């Protein structure tokens, strides 16, 4: 028997990338479990957690992957980038981060896993944007095997009364 967590309309995988120690794991923990651990350990390899949200009446299950911050994981980031700003090890001026995001066509939002500032809106925004892109693409492209013929007249697909009676009664 499935649980409510197993019921969803869309499953999106989001990858958190950034240098080691910038707070990717803390951000993931704050969004998925509303927890923050000041003593968190460095991620080894890749970990993930899930959380579902509602967008336009659809249930979106986010599978959020937390990478170890190593160079080898940067190859998977060409589709989605979350820039993480961390105020303890090093600090990037807000204006510099905004300029970088604008120059590269990225969204910008400052978050804090420590006090949960903007964590919810950051994930809501990114998941909503992914949903909008996917749903628009689905409206433009027919399901596999279907052919759209805009110049053709719609076919009459109602079965004749005789054929219905013959199929069900024989």
C-alpha cells in the first residue's frame, strides 16, 4: 500500500552544487526536514532527500541531490545552477553575486539555512519554474507516437450502432 508521499504528478531532480563547505547540505536539510545542524559533516559522494510541494493544483515531488562540492560533479550542472552564498567561511558581496547571476541568465535569491530566510521561496521558485517549462513543453509536443495534423479535418470516431452491437453481443 502506497503512502501519500508516493503520490505525485511530477518528479523533478534538482542538483545542489557549490564549493565544499558553502552550506548545500544545510540548505537541503532546512528545506526537506526544517532542521539545521551547526555541526554537520562534509558530504561524501552524493546524498539526496525528497519533499513534495503543490504548484497549480499539481503535486511536485522534488528529489534534491546534494553533491560533495568536488570538481567531478560540475559536469552535471549544465541545466540548473543554484548559487549558494555562505557567510561564515567566505563571503561574496551581494552585488557581485547578483551581477554574476544576471550576466549568466540565472535567478538570484539570498538564503540562510541557519534562520531559514528565503529557503522555502528559493525552492518554490525553482520548482515552479521547472514545472512551467515542462508543462509548456508538453503542450507544444504531442505524446510519443501521436501526430498533429493541424490542416486535417477532425475524424468522426464514433462507432456505428451496428458495429457496437455486433462486438458486444457475439
